[in-house]
């Protein structure tokens, strides 16, 4: 009876060691970083950037504390 228990224990410990090693390797190995996207094309300057329009002014008025 004792030999069966020790055999099962040894099998359990061996499999636990194998699975923990695999888990450690999976934790170390990381997926490759995603490819960088191409840069956005330069605009011709027709866009003037931030504009203070009526709806923005209204938001600022309602957001005041």
C-alpha cells in the first residue's frame, strides 16, 4: 500500500514540476510587439487647428464651477 502512495506522490510532484516550468516559460515569452503604423500624411496647412466656436463657448460656460 505504501509503495502506491509514494508512486502517486512522485508522479504528482513530477507533473507539478513540469507544469510549473511550462507556466514559467509562458510567462517569460511575450508576443511580438505590433507593427508600427505608417505616419499620417502631412496636411497642406488648410486646417487651422483649435477654434473657439459657439458650441465650445457654450460648453465652457456650463463647465465653470
